[in-house]
C-alpha cells in the first residue's frame, strides 16, 4: 500500500487539484457518529393555526374511530375466558362494530374460458350483490352500523368470491391443494366463531 | 418499494387496521405479488385471518387481485398498491378540503367514505344524515335531500367516483383471445363510462337521532325493519370511492395560487386562480400546461368583487409572465394575448424552493447560497464555487464537503487524460434536482415513520396513566348522567393527583405536536411527489 509506514497521510494523487492542503484535513473519525448529534441550526416552529388544529383533531378522531371498526382485525383470542360481564356494555358504549364477521364463502365463482359460463358468472355476481344476507349474530345492533355492514358485506362478498377462481377440470391432475385452500368450493363450511 | 416506504406503510396499516393486517400488508409489499396460500405460509397466520385482512385491504382499494402467472386456471394473485396506503397520511387534509368546499355535509360524506373504503350512495346518505342530526339541537333533523345534493355536487366535480367493476368479469372476456398478463392491471376507474353518473335512488326521509340504550328495544325493531327496506333503494352494487387524483389536482392548484400570492400579491393570486378555474375541465391530469386563455376571457371571468380595469389586468399578466418563477406563460397574441399556466414548471420551481429551503434550514444561509449557485450554474469547480459564492476558501470547502457527505451535492469527474490521473482530472460539483428531490422524499418518509414511532412510544410509556384517566372520565360521565352531587364529582376528580395531571398534560402536548408535525411533513411529501410524478409523466 502506498505510504504505509512512511507517513500515514500520503495520498496517491496530487491533493492540490482538489483544493486541499495537508493542514486542512478534518480529524479522523474515532468510532461511530453520536446517535443524537448536536445541531447548529434549530428547526423552525410548526405552523400553528385553526386549519392545522382542525386537521390534527380530525386525525386523532379518525385514529380512535378506526380502532372500533370491524376493519381492525384482531388475533384470535384465547378461548379460556368466559365473556366478562362488562364486555357487553363496553361494546355498546364504544359502539364496537361486529368483530365476528366472516366473508361469505358459500357461493364461489368459477372462472372458465368458455363464453356461456362467463355470462352465467356475470349474472351470478350481479345477483349476489343484489341479495345481501348477513349471517352473524349480534347482541345490540344499531341501524347505522347494519347499513354499513351490509354495504361492506355485499362488496366483500362480490370481491371475495372472485378469489376462488379455479377451474377444477383443468388442474385437478397436477395442482394438489391442501385441505384449506380453495375453501370456497366447499359448502356449509363452518367457520369457528371466536 | 424503498425500505422507508415499506416501514411507513407498515406503521400506517398497523395504526388503522391492527397488527394482523399490518403483517399481511408488509409481506405483500416485500414480496410483490403473492397467492393466498403463499401469503398464509409467509405470515404464519391462520388462513381465515389472512382472508379477512385481504378483504379489508381490497375494500379500501389498497390491494388488487387478478389471475396469476398460470393464467385464469391458476390461483389468484394479490398485488398491493403502496401509494394508496401512503395516502392514509393525507386523510385529514382531504376531509378538511371537503369541508372548506362543501361544508359540514361534504366533510362528513368524505370522512365516511374514507373510513369505509367504499360505500353505496344510500348508505352514505343515511349515515351522514344520522350523524348530522345527532349534532343538531333537539327536535331538528337533517333531511336526506340536502345530503343527496351535497353528494351530487361532490360527484359532479369528480371528487367522488364509482368503484371500477370486478376485474375478473372483464378479464374472463378478454382472456380467451390473448394470454392475459401475469397480473391483470386494475381497470382504471375513469375508463368506466359511467364513472361519474349518479344513480337514481328513491330515498327520502330524515336523519334519525340515536337514542340512549333505554330505547334499545325499539331501535332493534326499527333496525330490523330498516334492514328489509334498505335493499330497495335502487343503487345496489354501485359503490363510490374517493377520487384521490382530483384532490391532488386541487392541492396542486392551491399550492400554485398561494405561491403566486406570496411572491407577487393577492390580485395576481386571484388572476391565477381564475385561470385555473376556467381550465379545470379542459386540462387533463398530467398536462404540462393549461389550455390557452385569452386576456379577454380572463377579464370576463374574474370575480365581480375584483374591479380591476382592463389595462391593469394586462399589466398584471405581463408581470406574471416576466416573473422568473414562470408560473404563467404567453402562448400567442390573439384576443389580447393568450396565456397559459405552466403547471409542470410551477411544480418544478416549487420543489426547487423546497430543496433550497431545506438546505438553508439545516446548513445555514451560506451553504444555501452555494446550493442555489450549483442549481443554477450546473457544474462548477472548487475555485469557481468560492469565487461566485463570495465565501472564503476554507469555509466554502467545509460547506461543500458537508453537503457532499449528505449527498445533496455530487462530484463529477472529467478526465483530461485516458488514465484518469487525479492531477489531470477536472472535479466538478453539481446538483441534480430530480435525484435530490427523490432523496429528500425518502427522508420525509423516514421522518414520518420516526414521528409515528415516537408517538407510539410516548403512548406506551404512559399507558397506565392514560388508562386511569380514561376510566375516571368514564366514571365521571356516568355519574353526571345519573345526576350525582358536586362533592362526589370532585372526589372522583381528585383521584388523579396534580403531578399526574401535569404529566397527562405534557403527554397530550407532545402527542399534539407529533401529530401536527406528521400533517406538515405530509405537505412537503405531496409537493415532492407531485414534482417527481410530473417529470415522469412528461418523459
């Protein structure tokens, strides 16, 4: 290596072209940079005003409300506990929406490249979106939530059934599914409620 | 997807939808497209949890599905849409814009649809009417028609759009002829001809006031009855979603107008606002500049409370055209002069101003001077930088190297000889606006991620205290409802000691500050993203 042993700061090129001189080099680093270095220029203040306050309030409200919607999916809780007495009232007060919905997997749409079946499928989907059947039990249901859920259910149903588009004629031979795949083709699949 | 974007998406998903959805979403982002079984295997979650999470993501438009690599016969693949997840940062801004344009009704409509992802018109109207009624004084209620009219106005101005129809129904039609692509492109909602057509619904009535739980029975009966009614509203299957692009155009216009007002004056801002308003419908989303408008048209379209004379308007227009920011350009001389608003150039200039301001705030005004110099002059040698910036050599060197180490400035080598000998090579400093903007955008994503994590940390640290205060509030509320005496109330209030109260207060203050910061960093994110997208669109 050039310069090792002779002088530590020996460079292989002429430093002056970069405008450096031997004396002006910064000190070598000893160890990693500090985690919270001192900053010379403090950051400016935040914008403060009605608009910003309102948007902040909106953000916080939304955060709180999203936790109570059924979109907030929780892990399966342990089955050990009996439902506590307060759960019924907590749910009512916090207006928790139904946590136990499951997508309706009874009807699935099979995709195929044949024309007749396409048309039939399209008709099926439209029909399915038309009748909304909600099959969960709830304790206290408010009207508002019901309407919302139905909207959701219909959409989710419609969306969801597209996922199980397997044409069994073609793939039974070489594509082996596990038991829990393609569950949409089974009827009366009992989802355990938790 | 960059590491910072993935991290931020994960944090946003967790905040809004919980850990399970976050797990599913993060794996989808990291792996691109996945089938259901692969996803379940990767996340090691139960299959039904994975299905539910995917439902949630699809409902909110953050995930699309389509026939996979094996064609229509193979398993379906899921493809996540990161931009949609990042839009969650901007929800408060969308809602606030709707409020400023269409009042409380508009605000609640947009809020409901954002929270639910997609909704039918009838359910939205009912929900919003109920919420508005709840806030009105006793005895009044909100008529459905008002909500319907607010909804219609939102659709007419394209802030809401219909959700695109099922992708598979279309792809099975086209798939037979040619081999479909690996993941079907989600059909652009705008390609659907009825995108902005309002359905005819037979909906009349008033918002219902939510009663307290004593009337639970009556409500339940009414609810059951309403359930059978709601399916006859006539708009089944027509779901609406928020049109984020339209909101973004609106924000972009706002940014341009406020920049003009700040730089020149209020009247110039009004003129530019008029021009933008006139060309709203004629300009496409990615256009580099608006349609040419003649000075006569602008004069006629100015709002009536701005009584400026015609020659004054001409002077203003000339001023706008001559301004170095190039917001307005002249495109011809007919009709008193044809003028356009240069959208892409305006965005580029706004992004440039943002970059310069960032350098100034972090490294000082002299470093900012060097940065601006390099932006203008493109390539400069060390000596030239010192001369043009009028900064002594030693300090200029230090500042340049600081900027170089932060990657805001790049070094370009130009060899004189083929052997690239350092003594015979030119070393030029340069700044490229687009890569620097991208770098800053990643910094912004990292910043927001840090802000969210800090907020979660603060909340977790003080969890016990927060829970205690919540319980005490609940007790107070229930006591007040049942009419307790003042002594009992004060007794309960005193359960929180003074230092605890102080701690709670400072916690609230910190969290407010962190939330506000997130909103404001998002404004910078929007500006930089718009600039980057506009340069990509014009390529």
